[in-house]
């Protein structure tokens, strides 16, 4: 009987970390998908990753883009641009069941006049699980400052 109790207590102690570990991984996978469709210059693919009520503070935008249409307008120049992004170092924290926040660095390669220009930036994304889908509800991106010399 003691062995059964120990096994049950051990299982209960491990269960939350297993469940939450999955949430962090699933949220992180959405960010990887975001980078993939961005780099494919697929604006509609990017849009599918945002919730209808999402908020975007874009790297080069002077406004708060709230909702589908303002976010779509922000990404309107993406198709055919040749722009790419690579996700670098990041951290993900579980805020609640079905809610994660991830912060990190990414490097955009922006094509201008046929030249690839590096544009290092940093991001924060809040992702929520709605139904069976993880969606971005908040995305803040800003230029990454140069390290002090």
C-alpha cells in the first residue's frame, strides 16, 4: 500500500511539469512557425498565427496595431520582399494553463535595393490556447541595441 501511495504522490508531483512543459513547447513551436512563414514571405500564413483581437507593436510601426486588419496592413509589404528572420536566443514562461509568454532575439534580413541588410531586433510574444490552436495575442518587437563597447 505504501508503494502505491508513493507512486501516486510522485505522479501528482510530476504531472504539472509535464503539462506545463508541453505548453511552453507548443507556444515556442508557434514562434518557430511564425519565423518560417515570415521568411517564406507568406503574409496570410503569418496572419493565421494571430488571434483576431491580437495587438502588435511592430518593429518599424509608429502605431499599436490592434485586430486583424491593422496587423494585416503591417505585413502587407511582406509578399515578394525577400525578407527573412531567424529566431535566436529566447525564454518562455508559463503564465497559466494555456497561456505562455516568450521573449528573445531575432535577426531580420531586410532586402533594400537588392542588398540584404541585417536588422537585429528583440521580441515578446504572449500566446494563448484557444480551442486546439495556440495563437499570438500580443507581439512587441523593437530594434536590438548594440552592445556597449
